[in-house]
């Protein structure tokens, strides 16, 4: 799975968090992948066959390139903590469901990277196989923003 850190040339999205969720999910739908968006920003992919895990990853990456990423350089520590807590909850869910995930990044590292680069780069799926990523997303949906 590609992370923000893998693509230094990703553009910055210049809208609100809700506008970002709407643009990102619309991009995914436009590419033929069903996606549901919960009120809190959680994305789920209903009915996605396991053999489409690679396609889902490719679509998510294409949409990151097209839509961009939210700039976090000016976020407060409280806002970064909220983002970190969402990632940490997904990491814990994966761990609790038996997935072999890498050790969790500390909040301090997460915050420092976000301050230096404009976007945190912790990917809770690092080290998982493509099939485990799809299964993991089904069991532990991710939130794009809080």
C-alpha cells in the first residue's frame, strides 16, 4: 500500500475535511469501487470481492494522486492527536484480529513527521500482504479524516 511518504509530489487538498471526504469517496466511486461513508468519516467498502484487493489499493492511490492529501502542518497538537488516535484504533483492531502488524508509531514521532513534512506517514498496513489489507479493511474500516 502506498503512503504519503512514498509520494513526495502529492498535491495538497485545499478544502475542508468534509469536502475532502466527499471528493475522495466520489473519486473512488467514479472508478467503480463501492464505498460507504459514515458520519464520522469512516470509509467501508461493501461487497468488495477478495480478488479486488489490489484494485482497491490501486484506486485509493489514484484518488490520493487526483484529490491530494490534507495539509496538517498547521494543525494543533489536539487535532494531530485525533488523527493519531484514529490510526492507533485501526492498528489495535488489526492486532486484536490476529493480523501481524508492525509496532505502533508513537504520537511524538507521528506529530514530528507531520510538522516536518505537512502530513503524517504512519501506515498501519505496512508489512501486510495484499489479501490481508483487503480483509483488514473489512474488519477494521479506516477513517480518512476525523
